[in-house]
C-alpha cells in the first residue's frame, strides 16, 4: 500500500479532502472504489455476478475477482470458494502466471487457493505467485503455501526469505519466514536465529512470530531477550516499540507457566525493568503483560511492581494460562444502567478524578469520548460519510449532528493533549485524507491541526465520494511506523474499499498488522446492529476496545 505524499508541516496543513487521497478510477486504487456505479447498481451487479460465478470458467471467474466493485469481488469470491471445482481451480492457475495483467484477480486466486487448501495449486503459487512483482500477490501466495502446509514448499519459501523483494520493504521476507516455520521448522530455525537479531528491525518481529509457531516456550525466551535489550536509538524508536509489543504478545501466547517458573520469573523481572524507561502505550502494554502473567493490577509504576515482587518472589506461584475459548455464539450482554461507574481497564491505576495520564507530562490528563488515552503516538480517524450528518440524538430537537459533535470532541482533545504527544488526524469517506503523511509533534502545529478539523469535517461532495471506506483507511494508517494507537470513529460498517465482507476484511487486517501492532479502538456513533458487530470485530482482532453509542452519550453527559 503506497504511502501518502509527504507534507511539510511548517508550510500548510489546510489541504482539500481529496488532495491526499490516492484515488484511481474504477476500483483499482488505493483507495479501491467503483466510481461509475452507485451502491444500488453495485449490489445488482453482485447478484448477477454470483449467478455467473456458479458456472464460470477461469477467464470469467478472473474477471469477477478483478471487478471494480467490492460487492462483486467479495460475493463472487465466496461463491467460487464454495464451488471447489477442480477444473476451475486448475484453470485459475493461469491468472497467477499473468499476474501483471490483473494483480487484484491474481491475489484473489492465491487467496482462494489458501481458503480451499488447494494443494494442487502449490506449484503455480511457487513458480508464479512468489515471483510476481506485485507485493499483494506474493503475500497471498505465501499465506496460501503456509496453510497448505506442504514441506515441499520449503525450498521456494526459503528462497523468498533470503531474497529481498524489489517492491516490498520487509513483509515478503518476514511472512516467508513465518510460513517456512510452519511447513519446515528444521529449515526455518537457523534463519529465525538470524532474524531475531536482524538489522532490518521488522524481521525481528517475524522471527518472534515464526519461533512461536515452532515452540512457544523458546519464543517466550526470545521475547524476554528482546524486552531486556538495550535501547536501539532515536532513529529506531518506532520499531523498538513495535518489537516490544510483539514480545509482550508472544509472552501472552505462552500458556504453560507453571512448568518453568524460572522463565516466568525472568519474564516478570524483564518487564518491570523495562517499565522504568517506557513511555506512552509501551507503559500500558507492559502493565497489561504483567497483569496477564500475575493476575495483579498494579498500574504502570515500576516501583509498585518492584515492591510487590520483592515481598513475594520467594513464595509466588505462577499459574498456567487457560487457552483461548472456542468461539461460540454469545448472548447479547445487558447494557449498563445509568449511574454505572466508568470502565476501569486491567492495569489501570485508580484515579480520584477518573482520568488517566497521557504521555509523560503529569499535567496532561485527557480522555477521548470518556476513553482513557495511554498512547502518545496516536491517530484520530473519523468518518465523514453521508451517515455522519444525522442527529447525535434523535430524541432531541436541538441535537447536534454526529459530524458536528465528533468534530467538537476531537478539537477539545487536540487542545488538551500534552506537548510530548505525536499525532495525526484522518477523515475518511470513500477516499481518505490525512493531515500529514505521518505523525508529527502536536506542539509544532496544534492550531493548524485544529483549523484542519474545522475546515474538513464535512462530507465530500461528488458522485460516489460519500461512502464509508474502512479497510483502505486502516491499511494506509498502518503504514506509518510511528502509530501505535488509532481511535476510529464511524457510524457503521464499510460500504466501499478493497475488502467489504467480514471474513476477508478481518483476515487481511490481521495479516497487515503483524508488524504494525497497532491497536484500533472503535467508536460507533449510531446504533446500527451490523455496524456494531463489524467495528467490535476490528477492535478485537487488533487488540483494541469497542465503545458503543451509549458509552459516547454517557461521556457527553446524557
């Protein structure tokens, strides 16, 4: 996913909503959207496409998978997945050989092979998919080979890891290593050892993930080493934080703590020591990691943890962590009654005023829509699609619109954030618009940033521009190495983008977040049931939290 053009902060922050959107006609973005068909026409085309897909040959199927409408692509993909036609699947291999003609279709074919575990497609994936120039096609091919799981793919994946892809900074190599660990652990191990100390820092994350596929206890040891490592320097600050997040996540996947108390003790001591120099989200993540390991909620003060540990280190017994529960349909939880106390998150220290410090400046205390902010490297992404123009509260005649209310709250928070905070603002509808190409110190451009919100928190005018493109917005946001947290406010689920249906959307979002480790906190400003399920899922797969309209109204004082 290409980055947004660099913007000189000292010159201007007042750009039009479309000036930073990298739009291309007919869905071949990013951002991806159908500029010629309305949503109704796209739905009609999807119905016709599904009928055609049930009997389509390879050429027609490829055209459907590369259609400019996400409704057509996603619906037809599902039909083709369910068909599982040997003749069709074999014929689609030619699309991989001609990936240059339609990378969108070629990537979908590789994904289809992965979802169907089509082992007969392995050679096409290795000989064509892995050698494609388009990064997405190569990544989908790697993921397919990983799931097919044949040891015979070992040599091709090893070559892919060793050879840097010309159009991929690190993802192709890193994901190839992770896949290699699945199909051939023995061959992967020496490469993993090198990756854990690689000068290309994202590959250290790949090494942790790959080792976790082989042996979680050994991965935990590697994670402890990463947590205990010396600072990497200012230039590596953003990746140092992401390596820390990956390390804490790796420790969270190690379940059998009672069998190796020495290792558990080492993990606890490493996290306490790291707390002393941590800031922003890193402090919160470490506090959460300590909570996960011990069951104790002592906040993010290293002195509290060290005092607690000094008094118990000779008697404390580490317990095994229960494996994740199998997914079952859950009954809808009853909503909180009015008067319930504000949510207190694990690892969050009690505050008399109910607020949480942000950044490292003690005087800076702020919540966003009542939500505690633990990060000082954050993006505010807000929906400006047509649905945002509805009233915040339908029962109030003088209720502000969702757009006006969310913009007012955003400006309030931008004014309150401390000078140590780095931030950015994004507005999204069909296209997306960022204030700048990456995070910047708020102290350098606070007033200009607030002015940007004043001018641009409006639904863009123009045919097809008022839709809601969630996936492309998040995918581009994840490209910024500085971001660790996104506050993502929307009125519901997506109506445009590269992916629309829940399964495909979440699969790809999870994959692109392997290195970013960005936590997305979703805020829904309507009561739409589907939107709630969708936004809740985004938060779940990224390690964030979901906040519904009732929560926002409560924060508003309703």
